[in-house]
């Protein structure tokens, strides 16, 4: 046991050292804790090595004892027969007894060392002193003590064996088993007893109180089985959501905490981002939702509601009626699908909030950990060359957040890094850098808007609006927001954009609004204030290879 234990301890030493280094790098332990763990591992390895040497010494001592015993027996026969003139049988009997007695006495130290070594090794990885470990393990299993007590009773009844020692040992072990059993029952009763109301509650760590989850989904207790169902719950949907967001927008989603909340009304769920409630909805886990364009009269009977994600008219119906509703032209959606869709939409609306400095560092580190070693090395060299000398991490963070605010994919991180490095030669404002980065990403922005015929539907502002903007120009360091329109002109522009976009939507179009680079952020701010999600492009972002198709003009 000692040899094998020492071998495993020495073989596992490098892995344990790497685990300590990894924990320290991850921030799980500090330098002092890592030092203490290394010293403890070194002491354990030294102990096993010393124990291995002691066991080998005991092994050699035992072999030498056997040889000495054999030598004593042979020499005793010779001395008894030749020197003392004893018969062989009498000499063998006399010197055999003397030899065995001497051998037993000489082996007592080896037996003690072996028993002590076995106890130390058999304790395994139990913390604390060996004597405490032995008594605690024996005290946890009264059945083992009772079994030994019964065996000792049987030995006491065997003819030829001493009755009194065995029966006394059986009584002691039996009483110990009974005492341990009663103590365990008392401990269980205490553990299951209700806590008294006057007990002082255990204080929660301040760090745990201050800690906030990036995304937190809370739901009422009646939704637990639906949310956590292995087949239809949210686990698989969240995994697909992560893959979709990473491939489409280039963002690594943080962990999403799922918890039930007893004070929520039945069927209610709440989505929080950084501890702030962003959305709330209601579900019926026993029904399905039928979505219609306008008229709900064609649907089977149910409860009329408004779909929580897009505000469409809908009705909760029984699952057995979903085929009839589908035949009527309705779209059938299950409660888990509604919840997952709503969660994804809230995440999209908060992309820029979810891109923290911590998540950005993780995003950059993933660039250098590709499965292709050649591309991984190229990305690593690019990061080392640009960050932080040419591209400060705070500037990159601000630019990426501006891009994600408009749901522009940041997956092409290499091109974005190069664009930021070039843009910083002409401006240090994140807003101005972002506009130049968008121009480099213009081919990507335009490709996302192409129709089947390859054209790009666009809405432009009437030329008179540029004169209006120039009339209300102000000096401000905030690039792109240097126009202070009076309320009447602001509302006129906003209403004109909304009306023109709505007319295009009536024809099944989702056009982008195009303007100059200088006015793009202003127009984007106005549209966002009115809840219009159509993209806003600048003329410089539309390359020569694009096929623009003008579908409307915002009147002056």
C-alpha cells in the first residue's frame, strides 16, 4: 500500500500543481492560498515517500527475521544433538518452541510499524488526525460495530476459545453500536425539526448581495416543470440561442440564470438584465397560443391575449384544437417557444449592455484559441500588434457597443480591429471611429438587406432637410448629434419617417433609411425614439457593387 500510494502521490504531483496555478490564474485563490496548497502537497508527497522507505525497511526486517528463525532452528537441533546429547525429537521440540518464541518477539516491532502504516494509508484523503478519522469512521456505521460484536459472541461459544475476553469485547462493541445508533437518530430528529423563529438568520456575504446576473429569468412556481423539462424546456433552446447569437452577431452570451420566484402571479415570468426588469409576460403551460393577423373569430374558443413579443393578436386554445386553428391560417406556438423568443428579443435589445469589458476580453481570447493552429497564431499576432498600443481596449469596447446598439454583427473582429486602428489616426471620438468602421463594414451591412433580386430597398430624405439641418447646426464635440431641431421640426421629421416606413411595410418591404454620414446618427436617434427599427445607412456605406432601389422619400 505504501509503495502504490507513494507512486500515485508522485505521479499526481504535476497535475495538482497545474490545478493550483489554474485556480490562481482564474482568481479562485490568491497567492498566499496557492502557497499553502503547494506546501501541503509537498508535505503529503514527502510523507508518502518516507512511508514507502519505512515499509521497505520493515519488509527487509521481516525477511531477515525469517532467515534468523530458520538459522536458530537448525543450529538448535545441532547443539541439542551434538553438544547436549539429546534425541532428535526431543531437541526439535525444545528448540522449535524456543525459536518460535524468539521469532515472535523479534517481529513485534515490525508488526507495530506495519499496523501503523496500514492505518495511515487506509485513511485515504480524510482531513485531520488519523485517530480522529478512525473513530469518526467507526462512529458513522453502527451496523459494522454490531456485526463485529455478534462475531465475538460466536467466538466465545466456540469450545477451546477463551469465553470471558470475547464476551467482554462483544458487550463493549454492542454498547458502542447502540450508542452510535441512538446518537444518529437524535441528530436526524434535530435536523428535521422546524427552526425557531427567534433564531438569528445566517448573514449573507456582502459580495453575494451586491452580485448581479447579466441575464436573469424568473418565473412562477407553476412554470418550473415547463422551463426545466429536459425534452421541451429552455436548456436546449438556450444552447441554440448561444450558437445563433455567436454566429449572427459575433457576441458570446453570458450565463443565463433560471430561478423560480414564489411571489410572482401564476404563469408569470420576468426577464432581468443586470438586475433591472426589462420584460414581463404571462404563459399558460397547459395551452398553446394561436397567432392571427387580424380577426380572431375564426379561431376555436379560448382566452384572447396580446402576444408578448411583437404585440400581435393571439388566443390561448386547448392543444386538441391546434389542428383546427392551423387550418384556419393561425400560427401555433407552444409556451416554451414564446418564452425563448421573448428572451432572445430582450437579449437583442440589450446587446450593448451585455458586452462588458469582461465579456470583451473573453471574446478576444477566443480569437486566439481556434482549433486551426495557423489561424489561431495569426489572430494572436494581430491582437498583440494592435492591442493596446494602436487600439485601446476602452475605445474598442465603446465602438463595439455602438455597433451592437444597431445590431451590427461584430463577428468580423479582425476587420473591426484594423478599421479602429486606421480611424484613430483621424479621430479619437468613439462615435466618429464607429462611423468609419461602418464604412469598412458596408459590404456586410448591405448584404444583410438584399432582396431576392439583389436590390436594396432604400428611403431617403428630401433634399430640403439638409438645408434645415444646416440652419440649426451647433458646435458640440458629440459627432453626428450637432443639430438642435425645434420640437415642431423634430416631430415633423419623425412623423415623416414613420409614415414613409409604414407605407413601405404595407407593400411587404423593410427598407433602410439612407442619409449622409454626418446626419446618420441624428436620424438613427430620431427613429429609435419613435420605435422604428429599420436600419439607417450612410451613402458611403453603400458600395458601387450594390443595387439601390429607392422606394420612398421623407417629405420636407
